[in-house]
């Protein structure tokens, strides 16, 4: 019989194994999450007997709109089902359980980033709608000579809050610190750049021969920042993500007080 609940601290090894099976990340990488968070408060699981069939992690977040309203939200992360339990409705049941628990905590909206077009369709069937978009550009020519310096999670959080003005998902500083740990694990970092009279911030994460720039703010300097980071961190090319409407990126499901949310920005997916 399948049962949904919050995880136990004793589940860590099984959760890390499930993460590796579904996403391919090694123990050193998953330790970045499990050493930082209380899984008994942050991880929902579906069990069949003693076996964990699926998991979903949540981060607290705030949906901030252009009018200054802040809506309590949650971001679901690392939603995964073990291969032998797929196509049995396990993820659907776990998502319903997670949403019920989050609603009880006062969360008004649940957000997530599907990993494929097929998953967009899957989550649509669960009541999610596409609401977050981004722009991605590819940079192949590095540009040296621009001042770049690593910054703390707190400084990055401050810059992000200052440079975003549209409807966007805001995270706690703790989540930004987690992103910094992910970046540093692969030789990247959270950085601040000085472009003539324009201050910018970015998240740089080398992924093999490609540099993934998960966020650049403000968006109008994305290409220049990508070229500067390619010179700093190396790689054959950089994929740069910033604000825009060209690419569907994330989804939302309202648990209460539904509002119109179109062309909003999510940015950090911890992917």
C-alpha cells in the first residue's frame, strides 16, 4: 500500500540513491542539499512498505508582483519517482499530498520547473499552468577586461531584489546560499560585475565544456556578462539565462486566492 508523508532523518541514504538514479548526481553533489536542510521538514515522500517510491523537496518562496504585493509560495524541486514505480499515479498522489501540507502552512501558490516538454503536459493535468518565462542566449566569444568578483549569498540576494521589478519568484537568503554551494562545487560562483556605469550580478556554473549562466541581471547586459564570464570561468560556450518571454520555463498552481500571473520570472531552478 502506498503512503505519503514527510521524510524521516533515517531516509537520507535512500533519498540520495533515488536522486542519483533519477538525476545522475553523485553523493558529493547531493550532500550539498542534505547537509544543509532538515529533510523531516522539507522532503515529501511516497512509500510502499519500507521502500521510498517517490520524493519531492520544497523551498519557501515569495511571489512578488510589480505592485509590491508579496504572496507566500513554495518551489518544488527534485520531484522524482523510482523507475519501478512509474506510471502508477505515485507522483500524482505525492503532489496532491504536498499541496495539502503546504496549503496548511499558509502557502498560496506552488511553483516548479519541468525538466522536459512532456513534463509540462504532465503537470498541466495536475492543475499547473505555465506562468514563468525566460530568455536564453548562447555566447561563444569570451570578453576579458571586465571587473568580476565573487560575492556572498546575502549580497547576491540584495542585488537580485533590487534589479528585478516585474512579477518574480523571490527566495530566502538560505536558498541563494544553497545555489552558491552548487556553483562552487563545479568551480563557479555568484558574482558581481561592473560594466562601465552599470552594476550587474550573475550565477556562473561550469558544466563540462559549457558554462551555464543561470541568471544575469539586469537582462539588457546578458550578452556582455556571458562573454565576460566565459573569459573568467572558461568553456567552449556559455548558455545565458535572463528575464524574457521567449522560453516557457516554470509553472504555477494556486492553492488559494488565485491571481493572474503571466510572463513572470522564476530564474533560479537549482538545476
